[in-house]
C-alpha cells in the first residue's frame, strides 16, 4: 500500500472514525447482481476513490469491480488512450489488481462478518464504476455475446440475400448499397471481435489488429456513403424515389448511431451498462436497412418492358 493511502486511512482513525464508518458502507449479500458504486464513493485528498463494503454473512463474498470504457471507435480514431489497469488497496494492507489484458475489471473479495475499506488509486470517473456479482456479470456477458452473434449472422444472411437479388434484377445501385452495408458489417464485427473471437481461441492472432480493421471499415463505409449520396444527386435512375427513401432512412440511422456514440464518449454511463451497445446496435440497424434496400429493389427488367414514354433514362 502506498504512503498517501496509508496516511488517508490513519487520518480517518485519528479523527475518531473507522474508515468504513466514515464512508457509509455498502451492505452486500449473495442476492447482489449489479449496482452503481458512485453513490457510495468518496474522493481522497490524493484524487483516489474510497468506498466501504459490509459483509454480514459467514462466508467471504466475491465481487467484480468494472470500469465502463469509452467507445472502442474512439480508441481506433486516437481520441482515447488505453488506461492503466485498476488497482484496489484494502484497509488490511492487501491489494487487488486487474489481470493482464482486462484493465477495466478487477476481482476481489470481502472477508466474512467484516466491514472493509477499499481505495481505488486510479484517476477514474466514479459514475462509470459498477459492482457485480461475478456470476451475474458472466451471465450478462454471455447474453451480450449471443445477441451480437445473432445480429451478425442475420446481417450476413441479409447481405447474401441482397447480393443474390441485385445480380438477378441487374440493379447497379444495389451494388453501392451492398458495398456500404459490407463496410458497416466489417466495422461492427471489429467492434464486437473481442467477445466473440476470444471464445474461439483466436485472441492472440486477431485482436491486435482489430483497431486497424475498425479504422479501415469506417473509412470504407464513409467513402461508400459519400459515393451513394453523390450518385443520387447526379444520376437519374428508374428507381430514383425508392433509393432516395433508402438513403434517407440509412442516413438517419447512421446519424443516430453517431450521436449515441458521442454521448457515450462524453458521458460514459448515459445509458447505464449498455451505453456503448446503443451506438453499435444502431450501426447494425443502419446495415440492415441498407441490405433490405438491396433486397426489395424493384425489378428493372419488369420496368423495361413498359412503354418507352413511361421509362426514364437509366443512369
């Protein structure tokens, strides 16, 4: 335990209060699933965060402390730097640290029938701290990975279906939509790669490059979006009104994803535990809209069979 932390704990004893009593201890039990830690945290003179936990049971209680991360896209764009691993000092001179590769999660325990004070020495925003039951956190992560896998599989199926229909109906505009949707799909995959790939055992081979995948996919998506916008303005096509609606809906979804991503970067817990998930799911909605636009594109062969005076010039 560092000297400033020792001085802080000694000061609390000197003024006649035990550290735990001075901090309004949180009473936890086996029924705990997850809770925000911010209401029970106090700042120390050194800028650390202190909190106390009471365990009234006859067995030690094992807990996980989680720090919410800014959106991964912010790291890919260089807006954020990787933070140091969490370090937690205890009033009994013990210490807990985050395991390598997971700097935002730390596992610790509270002794049976005791009230212990913990000091988090990292400079962190208390609003982004959550206390978990380890089993509840693992169940939450499993549900999140299942949701991500289902969404990716659905988007992949929509993309394959859109490509098949674009070839069958000879729609050049549908290819623009498919390329844009493909860029979004790669972007989403790179953001969700850690949770999905680690379960397959390819973490060391893939994860070091996922920020590069995210940057490349974002650039590709933005380029294809710009091309589709310019193409819509300069070229007159048979299905102009249809594609105008597709582009408008896709742009609104993409704008919503960007706004929610900025909100998560500005306020880590603006939507609680799912703050980062909101923008990523909205990206998936954008991708689905674009792919569905390619799937439901009107058949140009049917339009070409109409009288010439009813057919506009096909760009």
